[in-house]
């Protein structure tokens, strides 16, 4: 991600969307949107195309987007502002800190889209679908809560399919070519680019059992 020279100015314009002390909302996130019917979390929202479009399609959901790269997050926040959405909040953070931000059972759905595959075996614990992370997600997920996982990396996908059951998730909607019969669901910018090149997109749902 190229550094933005005017990042601080752009971030200031989006300040109302940024939660600077997410730990203070642990267990009470729904007070930010009392009418919300569900609380959804996206880990690594990037430039936020998926974030903005998904939140717009589900105005009854409070959508929390976590991203640790401000140069990407500012683009996501600007997209949300441009659409006039009132159901999205952003957190500058990462998956390792989620338990400090959210109480047990507080999240209804988690999205993990095109995370770093960390292909080296010695880096396996950094993969966002490693059992260590999956167990952390499990703690903050409500009963029956889901993780929607998408990746273009087949090796990561096949490995991840083995990890979900280990952490107590039931797998469903497993596909190794999500858009084979036409665009299915909201795409990320990255996803659209690689789909256009003919790269199959893998997707599955892990439900907290």
C-alpha cells in the first residue's frame, strides 16, 4: 500500500467513523446502534469495497471493520462516507487483539477475505485460519455464529478446511470456484481483479458448533 502524503488530513475528515479506544466498548458495542439486529466483524477490510457494499445491503446490522494499515483504511472510511452509511465503525487493530475488544458471544458473523497466506510452514501460526486464531474468534462469536472465509490461494484454503473442525466449527458452502456461474455476493477490489484474470475464488462458511 503506497503511503498517503495527506493521510492525517483525510483521516481527520473520517474521524467520526474511527473507534480509537475499542476496548472501552467491549460488551456494549450495540449501544452504538441500539436498533441493530446483529453485529458483524470484518478482519482486514483493506480498501473497504466489501465493507461499504455489504453494510449498505444490510442497514439493520452494525458492521465493525478492523484494519491495521491506515493507508488502506482511510480509503475504506471514505467509501463509507461517500455512501452516507451510518452502520459502520472502523478500528485500527488486528486479529490478535480481538478478545480485548469484544466480549464473549458478542459477534454474530466474521468475514475474513483474502488474508495473507503466509506460505512458509514456519509462519503457519500467523495465518488467520490457524486454530489459535479460530479459537479466539470462537470465544467472541455468538452461538451459531459464522465465519465467512474467502481466498484465491488454494493451498491456504485446503489447509484451512482442516483447521476449522479442529477449533469446533462445522463447515458448509464449500466451493473452490465461487463465481463459476456468475458473480456471487459482494466482491473485494482484489477479488474482482483476480476473477477477471480467471483465478478461481475459494469460499467456505465455518459455523460455531
